C-alpha cells in the first residue's frame, strides 16, 4: 500500500476553500490526542485553548492586541510569498520598526506634542522597510539567497535591541533594569474603545488587509505580483521586472512589519524591552499560509493564531500547562495546511501493489 | 602554545555541529531537495539527546536518541515534500517552527539540570603528536565521526555508482526517472540521512559543546549550516573550510567578549550572523560559479507521470 498523486485537470475550487478548514480540524484532532497523552481532559483543554479566549470583553480586547501584529505582518508576507520572494525575516523588521519608531519618545523625550505619534508611525514603517531593503538589495544585486540573509538579520536586530535597552537607551531612572524610559502620553497609541486595551494597531491591520485585497484583485500591480510569482518568464516577456518586484514586495512587507512593531511598543508595551515580540514575525508565516496567501484569509488566520496565543496563556493559568504547547500547535497547524493544499492540485490515491483502488478527494 | 592549543580545541568543538549538519544537508540538496528544517531537526536532536542522556546516564544513548529524533522529523518533511509534493521552502520553515516549539515543550523539565558530558577519547600514539595530537586526536566521538562523515560523503558522492545516481536525481529528476531510477526513494534516503546528521549535530551541542539544555540553544546554527552548503558550492571538502572558519569566528568573538575591549558584547555576538551574510554575498557574486554547482532540480517538487 502506498500513496500516489494524480494531477487534477484543473484546480479544485472545493479544496481551495476547504483545505484550511480540514487542516484546522486535523490540528484539533491531533491536539486532543496530545492532551489525552499528557493526561488532560481533551474536551476541557481544547475549550480553554480555542473557546475561552472569546468569552469575555477583556479577552476579546487582548485578542485584538495579539492578532493585529499577526495580521499586519501576515498580509505583507502573503504578498511576498505570492511573488516568490521568501522574506522570512519579518521578526527582525518588526524589531527594527519598534526601535526606529521609539526614537522620538526615548531620544527626544522633551518633544511632546500631537505630531509625535504620526511621526513615530512613519519612522517605524521606514525602519522596517529599510531593514527589509537589505535582503532585497543583496538578492537583486548579487543573487544572494534572501531566505538566509533575511533570517540572519533577525538575530542581528534582536541583539541590537538588546544592546540599546541595556546600553544607551536604558532608562536613566530605571534602577538599572534593562528597559527604556516609559513613553510619554503623546507617544502612546490610543485605545479604540473605552472598554479595553485594544489599540489602533487593530484598525491598521484591517486597513492593511483591505488595501492589499484591493491591490491584489483590482490593480495591474496585483496582476504583476501573481504573474511574477507563478511564471517569472512570462512576467519578463510581459515587461515586468523581477528586480523591481523584489524591492516592492520586501519594502511593503517590511513596512507592514515595522508598523506592527511600532504599534506594539507604543500601544501595548509603552516602552522598549530586550524582547518585544513573542515570535510574531515567525508565527505570521503560518498566518500567511493558513490564509492561503489571500489578505482576507490572512485576517481570519491571524485571529485564529491570536486565539491560540491567548488560549496558551489561559491553559498555563488554569491547567498549569506549559505555554510552549502553543508553539507545538502552531507548528502542527502549518504542517497540516501545507499537506491539505496538495488536495487542490492533486487527487490522492491509496494504491495497493496489485491494482489501483480507493480514490480520495473526488471533487 | 598551551593557550593556542586550548583555543583551537574549542574551535574544533564549535565547528563540529556545523560541519555535521552542513554535510548532511549537502547530501539532501545534492539529491535535489532543499530542507530548510535543519534548525528544527537540530534543536530536537539536542533536546532528545539531553533527555535520554539524563535519563539513562549514558551520553552514547543520548547520541542515538538525538539521531533518531532527527530522522523522525526528517520523515515528516519527506512525507510532505516527497509523497505529497508540497512546497519545499514552506515545509522546511514549518519543520523549523515545529521543531523549535516541540523542543521547548519537551525540554521544559530539563532546563537548568546538569548535563552528562561526552568524554574525550584519546587515540593511542596519534594523541602524542605535538599540537595535532591534542587538537584532533583527544576529542570526543562526535568529532571523529564528523571527520569520517565528510570523508565518507566525499567518497560516496564522487567515487561510487550510488553517489552518481544520487547526483543525477538532483541534477535532472525527469531524466533520472526516465532511466528507471527510483527518484522518490533515493530522495527519502537522502532526507533521512540529513535528518540523522542534524540530530547528531544537535546532540553534540547538548552533550559536548555546552552539556545542558537551554531553549533555542541551536541559536541559528542550522541556518548557518544551510549557508555553509552554499558557501561550499555543494562540495563536501569545502564544507570543512567553511565550518572551521565559522567555528573560529564563534570562538574568537567569545574570547573578545571575555577580554572586554569595550566593544558591546551584542555586536560581537552578532558577528557569526553578519559573517554568514558576508560569505553568502561573496560566494553569490560569481553567478556562473553558483549556476554550475547548484543541483539543477534543487527545490523542485517531483510527481512522476503514470
């Protein structure tokens, strides 16, 4: 018995919609098994992970805080991946967005007026974009593999932030704690509603999703992105430049990651610390694929992954489970998403040694 | 002299995991498969090796466990990319994310526990040679394995028929398939070999380099190993040069941190990563060289026509 793939004559519309849901279902089944193995009641554990974050006003606000960066970064990355530019350094661009965006309240704390916040947001986006420029430049100029360079830059950005908050940017009145001074009131991204902590980062995320959805489906640039990614040769014949596309994709996704970074520090953290991200930049890779590289899909995928972060925290408090389980869930989910995507292009057949039998996925 | 020998011994220790993981990945890529999950397999190898060595008291059992864990993860990758023909870049990333998450969960009870250090084995006679003796012949078993591994892989790839078959699969999957070569089966074997190497490299980190478990203790070494394969332009013997160069950079910056010099430690810590970028840029500048050496089918999924 073995598995064989049989190419479909055309993409399966059914599976291109269903595959993320099948993947989520499989993740839940395996998650239940995992919980049973470690001796927890699967139903209770899954409830705490995936339902309880939706049951109170407080947790819905937290969900918006956690999902906004995932959606912002994931939307940018899906555009990158669509055009075959493998930016996996969004975590570094997030950090640099946070760092550059924090310059105003930390280096010039005496400048306090209503221009500070817009300036911070612009600087944060510029910081993320500038950091993403490096792998794009090295790729287009020297043909250097962007996967490795963008990833290496993540470590460099994290060390740079660590140096800043322990060295020159450490709070002078902070009793030697490794953190910057707290942002003044003009540097804080306000809350959207009075009922809780959710800040304008969530609004930026929705605007980014809408903007990218229009860009991809309604503009020539969107067409160019799809062509360059799927058939670069055809794209070149059509007069599209792959180098320009690389810059476009990296700068845009870098700017969005930078926006997520500056929103996080000015909205949620309100100062700089040695670590400002629980791996948003990497989790956003999962968000992009789970959302099928489609901005609207990314919106829902980002919310789901945000739920898993919150559920992980809840499970830690209620069940005493390690928060590391969240990362296992997230990794597993991406595996299932990629596996299920095969059904879009292929039928999977179980073949016995003698004769073909049992076909799965007949749509 | 004493000091120089001591420093060089640590360079060998720091270079060994890179050498092993890169050699494994080199074989994988020669078969036409790009597995970006080296970091994930390595970190799982590290945590499983530590846990088993801690449980059994034997670092050698730990090594076996680390290798097995690496192979297990590589089979997951193989099932997706080879059987289900998924995108290799995305699946490799998934493997790294899963490996990092899983290792954190498995390793939680082991954080802060004392490790079981792998003891050096002296090779009789050779160990008495001045300088070379202590540097190369008073090391632990994984260092010796790393030497044998590179030599073995170089011989296998370029001096045996099976090696030629493996390279042909990587250079032209459709021609190889037409000739009746079992492309998928060969790739499975290559991917499993890469997993074993990454697992062993991880075991070296948690049993020999720093005998303890720290979350994310691979710290990007799996990615540096991937870069070394490009640096070596897919030739095993050149991996040695790359791995030892990076071992030297790593150890050099550690000594510089100890001595101070007034340079921020974070800048020194980022040197291996910056060096990786620099090396990649230098290598990729010569596009012809890269094109000639890159396995032509690298990263392309293969679904046989039936």
